[in-house]
């Protein structure tokens, strides 16, 4: 008998995909909350309209807040970032910006977890693309 509270692979995949979708939607709906990331994307000659935020975390440090995460472009490239946002309104400090595309597993059948995070992120990106095409062509 399975332990109470244990989720099957499909449930785990759905929860992860829902988290990615919610984060991407929040970034799109509340861009001012992510002005620091928009600044980074512009500095890297990228548009915040041509990709999705798939992962982000924040840690408070003595000098400010350290944000790190993963950006997925419309060209299906993953970029890992880390930036320190100072409390004294000084300029943000980009600590990391790295193309992680080759290092992100994209698999439909990972042992114990089913679909990989990378594949779920790509599914969200593609679904959002299809939805926006339907809206613009309607």
C-alpha cells in the first residue's frame, strides 16, 4: 500500500509544470516586480517578451537580495543567472549569466520522476507560444 501523501509521477510532473506556468505568468503580469531581471535581459540583448522565467529564488544577504534562477528563451535556450540587488539603490551586480542549455536534461522518461524539469519548461514555453498565436490570429 502506498504511503498517504505520496504523489505519483504524473502528479509530480503536473505540480512542477504548474509551478513553471505560474512563474512565467507572474513575470508577464507583474513586470515591475522583476525589473531587475528585465534590466539583465536588456543588458544581454534579450527581450523579456521572447522567453519565460522558469525558476527563481531569492536570498537576503547583508548587502542586498541575491536572486538566482533560469530563463528560457523562445529559441529554447536555458540561461542560468544570479544577481545581487543592493539595498542602497546602487546598480545591480550580475554575478552569473551562463548558457545552461547543454546541461539541462530534456527527457520524457527520467527514473522516478517521469519528465525532466527541462522538458516540462519547454512544454510550458511551447504551450504559451501556441496560446499567444491563437490570441493574435483570432
